[in-house]
C-alpha cells in the first residue's frame, strides 16, 4: 500500500547544476514533482512527450513557454500543462526563475535528474 508524500520547504533530493538547481520534491511511478531553479542559460527546446503530461507552476521570475505553436510569458502563480502529444518548451524570460515541474506519470524523469 502507498503512503502519502509530505515535502516541506527545502526538503527533497537536491542537485546543483551550472544553471541553478533541481530539487526532487516527490517521485513515484505515478508522478514526479521537481523544483527547478534556473537562469538564462537553461533552454528547453520545444519537444513532445508521447507517454506523460508535463506541467509547470511558476514560483518566481518570468518564464517563456512554448505552448503548441504559441509562446507565452508567465509569472508567479501561473500554471501551464502540456498533455500527451502537445509541443512545449521553456526558458527564462530574463533573470532567474523557479518552477514546480510535474510529470504524470514520472516515466523515469526523476531518475534522469539523479543520473546527471
């Protein structure tokens, strides 16, 4: 039987990167929740996932998202979700930014962060 996941501020598996950090807040087969802190050097080019939904909640800064054929800039409190098969990508819209990234199901994303 599964247990609830509780993740308090700052808790999780922390990984420093050149562009910021990744903090795995939760990782199960059904979902992963990753806090991503990044600067302008991180560019996630538009791509499509055929096996999971990729969603983001902007916590700090301004983030430019590719959403299908459109581009939107979202600030703190904004949410965007790319269902299976929908083109998406992101980058800072200037300065540092921080998002919560949800993958449902996880599909190995958390393990990819752990492996570098």
